[in-house]
């Protein structure tokens, strides 16, 4: 047997020796509850383009492009799981992400007296994004020591997205109409949901028989089709990489 193989075998024996008494103790731990606070680091920006009515009943339509940058923000996560057989269990997780931001509007508006003479306007308006995730999680608990637990999980998710979207653009202009200026935007709240996936790892340190603290890293993802008005839909990425820490309880 080579030296590397011999050392690997000794390490495996040591790990099993440590895990055996912890596994015996974990058999009495039927339910797991976790509450975490943290953040979602993935940026899920998207864009939209549409036409809107021009002033003075111009025969040419105005055209707008909107950029919605959605950066990472705070996250709250909760999980309840039950052990079914040995280390295998099933649970439900709920996560909520929210972020305020602004959308950038760039538009081309026609000249009231000259055809094909568009003027550029640009501005921004406040937006907000909320994501609610409901996750079915098939889990496996690995008790490394009497105090240290590792839970790996994966499963399907239902992700709901509520997003401020722009449906119309307002602008000002005056004679001789060589320029125009952005003055505001009409917004509405769009909401939709889609089925996606989730997976992650929760590392738990028990400081008593029932209570502990944990660090969570998970990933969820889905593509949601948002109705932004006027028979338009845009595809929005939801979820991303999430991390948090908080209280854990087993009983």
C-alpha cells in the first residue's frame, strides 16, 4: 500500500471514529429549525423597450429603453425539516429578499414639425424588487462531532418576484423644440412566479443539546416572465447565491 493510500485510510478511520458517537446522538434529533439573516449577492438586472405616445399627436411614436439594475441586498431565511431515516430528511425553506434602486430611462422623442428628427432624453425613477422563495429541500445530516453538524440539501423551488416597472414616459419641450427633457415616468407593480431549483449547505455548531448557531450558503434560481403592460413580457432572473447565519434548534 502506498504512503498516500495508507494516510488516506487512516484519515477515513479517524473521521468514522469521530462521527460514530455523534451519529448515535443525532438519531434522537428528529426535527431541525433554522432562522438566518444575511444577504443575496447575485445581481439580477434586466432591460425593457417599448413605444409610447408623443405629444401634439405626432405621427411618429416615441421609443424608450429602460435598464433595471438589481443588485444584491438583505435576505431573511427560515427552515423547518424532519429526519425520516438515518441522516435523510425533508424540509421546507422560506427566503425573502428585497432591494430598492432606480431604473434608467433613455428615450427618443420626435420633433413636432420635422419628420425623422428625434431628440434624446434620459432620466431615472425609483424602483423596488421583492423576491419570495419557497423551497422543498431533500436533506442529509452528517454529524461530524458531538457539536458539529453539516446538512446538505437540494430540491425544487417556487420563486415569486414583485418588481416596479415603467409603463410610460413623460417629457417637456418648448418652442423651437430643438431639445426635450425627461420629466417623469408612470410605474406599476408587476408580479409573477416560476418553478426553479435550490441547493446548499448549512454548518451548525451546537452550544447546548437543543440550541446552536449555523452558517448557511445556498443557491436558488428560476426565470420569471413578468407582465410589464401593453401586452409585453420580459424574462427576469430570480434568486442567486445567498449566505446567512443565525440560530439553530434541534429536538
